[in-house]
C-alpha cells in the first residue's frame, strides 16, 4: 500500500496535497499465508483497517477499541461487500481540509480556496475522475454528507494529538537527508 498517490495536473497541480482520488485511492495488497488464490475486493477499504486486519490475522485480541475493522471477512467471502465510509484529512498551511466518501460512493470535499471554505460534491460511480462538481445543485446532499463528516470527526479517538519527540540528528544524518531533498 502507500500513504498517497500523486497528481499529474488532473486537478491543476503536480503534487500530493489535495483530496482528489488520484491522491487518496491507492492499492492495498495483502498476501495471506497459505492462500494461493487471487481475490480482488472491489469495495472501498481504508488504511485505518490495516492494523485490525493484521491483528486478526495474527489472532491477537486487544481491549482498546480500534478505529478500523478487520478486512479478513472480505478475503474469506468474495461476495461480501462492505463499502465503508472514508474520511480523509490534511492540513494545508495549518488549515484543515476534509473529504468524506459515503457508502453509496458520494464524495464531499471541504477545501480552502483563499480564506473561504468551499464544498465540492462528486458521485464517484458516474464521475470517477471528479470533474463535475455537483455541490451547487445538491445542497441537501452536501448538508447530509457534511453532517456525517462532522459526526465522524467528533468521534472519540478519531483525531490524535501529536506527541512531540525530541530528535537529535548527527551531521551525517543531516547531510543524507539534504541529499534526498529534505
């Protein structure tokens, strides 16, 4: 898997700091022990589901509530479809932006344009390249998805406070990072 894809001017930029699907939709490949058959799951899954899946695979039970779910049931029963809601967030210049994909493949993006918060709405089934913003014509759907997004963002354990970690790099490590473009 990967933490993000890359945009090559599909939405006006050549970076990975937007919430369009060329950035968010990345492959997830799991090689299960003793399973030689190839199985393709077409329903939406999330990176937050990787840890619960690995714990399930290793038969490790933990008491804490996990954010994601195990994907093993999808691997065992190829006819099973989950289409889980997906929330993506990012900070651009310390300003949060969010996207929410519901179980019917409707996607709401809340992004900043200058100092204004803009809504974009896409039906990913009929418009997978996110070219036709339907936010203005579908205010009820924008409101419904916006409420679902807000509800998810407010759930306990959704957002974690960063834990500062002191980092001391030697000159060799600093030079190596500079040579890599950091």
